[in-house]
């Protein structure tokens, strides 16, 4: 059901939360049911299911929010219990009832929310974006929103901004979709059920991989700070101090930047046309090969989506592919590489996939042991494209310029130096197409992330599980065990 709305956004929720606050203050509530922040105690987090928050990934739980609050629980030596809400209102209702320590659900800081709940320091800055379907009318600014059918998610902070615009111009109207999923909003645009939508920039960046026909019309100037919220417990201020200390540390040591890059930063070299082409291939070509790719990936203990992404980058899942330089097959192996990994027929899809998977495994093992994931995989992919010797030279250049040769983002900046005429003549191994290697890795990261997103609807987490239960569930479902490289 869609709700036509022109009210002030949070009035009903504010009244409800203030009522709950009054009940607590008069003794009718019990804010002490939650454990204190202490080693061995339980940390309860309320979140929502989605690609930027929390979902069951290929091998284990994933999501930017999940990784962050999981790390916080570890930092406090607390066990983690996760509750999943279906709407943003449910997130705050759960928090207000004293049933969670933290609400970590991609929540935008707002004056209305701050009047009731305690917020942490911001850990992510985003912007509101107006999106539309490419080929349709593109609004260039808020003045072009008049008369358009605008949709937003239920509980969205953008409702406040749109309500203000509606007060100034009654012809600006919007609908609230009864969902906390940005994918549902983008589906409305792609299916021509609405003209435009307003989303956070991070949500859109992540979801556009699945909706390549949807494009950004314009960006609003305001900055949206993403925070965690704490409930009405008398200990909230003390908890806030501990969380802020953790977030300060995560910002200082680069963990926040790394998370932002991993979840939002893999589209740098991917155009919307390429997104659309990939989506068509996922629908029409991948089903023929998926079972084989999954089988080979399991054999070599690789994420099947990673192997599929490499195969698409190499050949667009064409086992007969051939390049002008003579590389052939699904994984586009050279003759020397095929001999090295035991492939006799490069045009046999299974042999090619197994050869490519074995070659990637070899590269992963050859990298220094102190390179951790996910940087280890990104560097192995670069070596798959440009060669291990050239990758090592890029790592030495990185270190020489003060960067960290163990971090992909630092090495990524110096791979293009391998084709810089002022630099490569002085390198032991000379010229290499370093810029192409960067694009190669970026594309594979994008394709892998897109394939992972495809599976999220079937992996919606509705149960309220503790972390051990969820990890056990993932292992049972996928028969997966970690492999040390």
C-alpha cells in the first residue's frame, strides 16, 4: 500500500516515542533489562535487512553496518545478538521499548530523532539524491519536482524535506512506500510506476548495480550524517562515550574508509551501459553456467560470485571467446598459463574454469602472508591481469611514495605508474598496462558485488538470532569452511 502524504513526517512517531519516554520516567517501563557494556555480556543491536546494512552473504553475515557493530562488540569483548526490523519505524520502536542497546540501520541523524534518542558521532557522510529512469524526463533541481510522482521509503528522513517543499508548493506531492528496502523504491522507477525517488547516495550507489536504467537526476546540497542511536536507558550517555571512542579509533586507523570503499567504491570504471549489459547477461547467459561455476568454486574454496565475475570480465561467459593476442576460452587463458595449470583444451568450459580458479589460488598463495583480505584478493586479481612481477613493482613504488604496499587502495594508485614513460624505463620489468589492471579489478569487484546483491532477496533475515546461531546457519546451508591461504 502506498501512502499519500503531506504531513510533517515524524509527528506520530515523536508522540509515540515521547509517550514511551514518559512511561519509563514514571516507572512503568524497565530500562534495566539490557546488560551493561562489559566483557562477557550481550550486546543487542536492532538493524534492518539490506545490502548496506545487514544480510546473509555467501559464506557469512555481511553489510557495512553489520561489520561495524560486529567489530564494536568484539572491541568490548561482548557477545552479539541481532534483531531485524522490517521498517525504520520498527527500528526506533524497538529501541524506545528498551529492547536493544543500539539501532544501527543506516540511520540519518535528524533534529526530531535527536530530541528523543542519543546519537553517536557520525561515521558516514552521504547526500540525498533524486533519481529517475534514463530516457524519461530528468528534473534538474527542486523546482522541477512540481507535478511529479515522487516516492520514498517508509521512515525515510527525506520525508521531512519533501513535506517542507510541499508546504511551499502544494503541487509537490509524494508517496511513502511501506517498505524499508531501497530496492523497492528503485523498482517503482524502473517499472514506470513513479517518476522520481529520493534516496541516500550510498543506498543508491549500492543498488544501482541492479537497476542500471535508473540514474541520478541531481544531488541535494545538504550532507546527511549516518549515526547509531541509543535508547532511553539511563546508561545511554556512558554507552555513547564507549561507542564514540571506538568510532574515533576506526576512523583513525582507516577501518571506516575501508568499509566505505568495500561497499560503495567498486564502480569507479563502470558505466551505466556496462551495468545494463551485465544485467542482461546475468538474466540470459549466467543460468546456463551457474551450476558449473558454483561447482568449480566450491572445489577451489572460492566465492562462486568472484569466479563468475572473473569469467564475465574475461569472456562474458563465452567458452569460445578468443582475443587478438591468442588467449582463449571462458577464462581467456594463454597457452603457457594453460600448461601451468593442466588445461589441455582451453575451449572446454569446465577445464577453463578449473584452470582459472587454480591459477588464482596460486597467485593468492604467492602473495606475502601479511597481506590480509580483502586486499589479498584484489592484488591477486591485479596479478592475474598484469603479472605478479609487475604487481610487486607497483607495491615497491607504493612503499617508496609512503603508501602501504599491503593495502589495495594504496597499490591501486601506483599501478598506472607502470605505463608512465618517466617511470617504467627505470623499472626492472619495464612497461606494463597498469591502468588496465586497475580497471580489471574494479570491474570484477563491481560484478561480484552485483551478483551478491542478486541473492539478497532470497537471503532476507527475519529471525532474531545471535551471531553464533547465524554463522552456524550459514555454514550449514552452504557446507562452507574457511580456507587459510
